[in-house]
């Protein structure tokens, strides 16, 4: 990324919190979300500001462990730790916090979180396949809409929802265009650069600014799509990372893969490709939202065929040479599902596969480095 674009990204990121503080003073509400199942369009339609609260850093974990078990997913501990230590400005700004009944750890943590902020729990079905799941989820979204109307004092009409959907779809389109850049071989952009742009723009209060900046970055990289300018070589191993969400602060595995000489060309997780499923703009808005969100292929669903289907498409589209499945420690759903993912990757695609289980600390960095380097040797051979 050129320096001008990078400094623009930095500048807009730094301006974000003051902008939210100002908007709050002027009466706008802030609604905090933790998960990709969250229908943020409801907040957007009520002129509230949706913010992501998912903890991606190690710092607040020590404080969280005073209340939560040590043997718990770092994402849950980090999210709780930020709230308990009052060190996340986005949490502090939130007039309402939204949790979903996804994995056991998260839903029990939300019970404890309720002492810090008003919380609304969306009861998420555990399957996408039974007839009742979608109508149950639809009703949950209707209840959430009523709650947001009460908090914001804004009536959320279908027109407002349709406008919100158009905006978030534009954001998904821009994100997808960005994530599609590494389809070029060699890729003009590194996995770390991609992650940085998506993570930072994901916090922008004004989604239009994030969309414009992502489109600008895509144009910049397309213009210099000259292989000679790529940081990679056509023979650089092209790695797909699947599994748990990754953000700045929890990106050590992506960093280690690229330091070891490979290129993370695709992230099949909530920070990557799963976040760009579009909402059908031709359907009744709440129904279209219910369908889109319930189809998110997370391991908390049983069964979870959508993840295999998505992986199948991405492995082909990105000409992937190897797959790394990342699981946060004590995440049972991703840990168990890894068996099926490995089977699929090796039997259908005959590709090398590596399952890594880690946390947000740096204590196992050396061990991870050795395993990743050995894996990449296998990919190259
Ligand atoms: S991995 Fe699953 S539970 Fe975690 S943010 Fe994504 S959808 Fe939500
Ligand atoms: S990574 Fe696993 S344990 Fe952690 S919040 Fe997501 S689903 Fe739950």
C-alpha cells in the first residue's frame, strides 16, 4: 500500500473515536456487537452507530481471568476483560450491547457482561436445517428491532431497513473486491495488509468513508497489478487460513506464515470471506436479513455444511497450495470441526493441511514458527 493511502487509513482511524464522541453528544446512540450473526442493519436503520466489540488483544485477559476460567477461548476473555477494566472506548460508548447464543463460553460470558451495560440477547438457533430455525430467528430479529426502536426512539420502517441493507451491501462488495485482489498470482497485497485495512475500516463510524477508502485501495493495487511490483513471486506458497476470527492483536499466525515466506491469499473466517455474504435486496428486508445471517457458516451450527461449500469455492478461486485451520484454545466447536475440514481438504483437494491451536499470547510463537516452516516445506515439495 502506498504511503499516502496508508496515512489516510491511519488518519481516518484516529479520527473515528472523536467522531463517535461528537455524534453521541448530538444524541446518536451506539450499539455494540460481538458476532457475525448480528443484524447490524437494524442499528443503521435507526440512525444508531454499530460498533464491533470483539476482543482481539491479549492485554485485558489477565483481568478477565479473575472472573472467567483460564481455560477459556481468548476471544471471550479478551472481550470480557475490556468491559471489566473499562478500557475499550467502544464498549464505554455503547448504549446497548448485543450478544448471541453462539458457543457456550460466549453465552455464559454475556450473562456476566450484563452488569456493565444494558444487554440484548439474540437467541440463535443451533442449526440452519430444520424448518422452524428460520422462523424462530426471524422472530428474534423482530424482537431486536423493537428493542432498538425503544433505545433510539426511531421507528424502523421497511424503507429505512432497505436503505441500511443497500449501504451494508455496498460495504460487503468493497470488502470482497479487496479480498479478491490476491486472486492475482503473484498477489499484489499481503495477507497482513488486507487484514489491517479490513480491521481498521470495520470500525469507521461513517461506513461510506470505509467503502470509499477500500475502493481506492483496490484501484491502487489493480493499477499496479504488475507482477514485478508484487511483494511475492509466482511460486510463493498460497495459503488459505480458515477457522476462528482474527484481528489486529490476534494476527500472529498470519504474520508467522508470511514471515516464513508464504502468502495468506484468503481468510475463510468471520474476519474474511464469511463477512461478505450479500443480503437479498429484492425480498422483504427482515426476511432477507434473517436468511442471510442464519446462513453464516460458523462451527456453532450443527451441522455446518456451509463452511465446506465455501472452502471448496475459495480453494479453487484462489489457487490455494495449502490450508491452515486456526482454532483458539478451548474452542470446542472449531477444534472438533477441524477433523472434517482436514478430511475434506485432503480427500477432495489433496492439499497439505495444518491445524493450529493457540491463544493471543506470544508464549508459543517459536513453536508455531517451527510447525509453520515445516508445513511450508511440505507445501513446496
Ligand atoms: S466465529 Fe462464529 S461465534 Fe465467532 S464471530 Fe464468527 S459467527 Fe460469531
Ligand atoms: S472462537 Fe470458538 S469459543 Fe471463541 S467465541 Fe468463537 S466459537 Fe466461541
